């Protein structure tokens, strides 16, 4: 599994992992800013972006993908940032391969089981006939009847890729993501905690991390600090990049 990635800068390595339906480009602006002081890698997780399409899609498997990426790139210890689904991958990586993780930052996700909240998105994306779509505006017009939020639609449409022979396709492996959706909702589990520096950053306008999740967090990450960006929702890196950057620098030192 050779994951697609981009790298910027030089210095101690930072690995950034995107969320569900995302790509490495979602974090490129942040990565380039961090590259002034670090060697930053942004990675497409399996079945996303330009990385290989493959099953299964469990957190242990995705954590192993990152472990192999680190070894293939001669990285023996790294700072890890993960958002949403990528945050769960980051947690699993830290718990399964603690020697590889120097510092951990998890953005707006807890290690718990989540209820499914993406079925309307799946239904809309499956209903869009990409063989007949002639442009992104046409795709957006179709999706807006099913997905009202403009920002969510634009985020999803970043996955559209034009075929050389005409028409469009999804960069992501939508079928496998759907088949493994319950695995994506699943909790992160480990017999041993991760006892290195850990920061959870939650959006103050997001409900992904609740007050009663703190016990679950500290069971697995006993030295974890939980901080809040008050004016941000789930996409903290897009909605409050300066505050996020300040927290990252304070945590990584």
C-alpha cells in the first residue's frame, strides 16, 4: 500500500491525516505554514484521494498503512495530527505503534463509537450519474436538492475527477467506504494507553466531543489535554486556522 502524499519543508516530521470524504489537499494551507519549521507530510488515506483503493478499511488496517508509510520514508518518530476519521487513525497509530509517535494532536473526534450521520450524503453521491455529468456546476445543482449545505457540497465535489475519455469519476472509492462505514464509526480500542503528550482540539460549535467523552479519552490517553476553539465547528482547520496553528505550535514546542 503506497499512499499518495505531498511533503513540504524540513526539520522534525509532522504527519497530517484528513477526515472522511477528504483528501490531503484539505490540509495543504496548514501544511505549508507548518513547513516553515517542520518537515510536513500530508497523506491521502486508503480509498481517498489518489491513494490505492482497497479493502478492508478498519482503523487497525489504516494505522498499519501509516506505520508502513513511516518506515518506507525512513521516519522513526513523528508528530501526528489527525482530523475526524483521520484523528481516529492517528489515535490507533499511537496506541498500536507508540514508539513511532512523538506527539499526538486529534482534531474534533473522540475514540468512541459514533452514530451514523452520513447516509444522506451516501445516497446523494450514489444517485449522481457521473457518466452524464458535464461539469461541476451540473453536479452541484443535482446535489443541492439532497445536500443543502453549500460548504459540504463543495467539500465533496473536490473528489470529482475528469476522465481522459470524458465524463467524471470519484477519486475516492465510494463503494468500499460505504461498505466499511460501520468500521469508520467504530470506537478505537487498545489494551495499553498512549502515555506521550496528546492534545485533543474540539470545535466549540461542534458536537463531536462531548463532556462525557473526557473519561473515555483519558482512559486511552491519560496525559491528554482537551482544548476548545470556541468559534469553530467540526472543520477547525478551515474555520479557525490561526487558532489551530497557535495550539499546534504550543503543543509541539
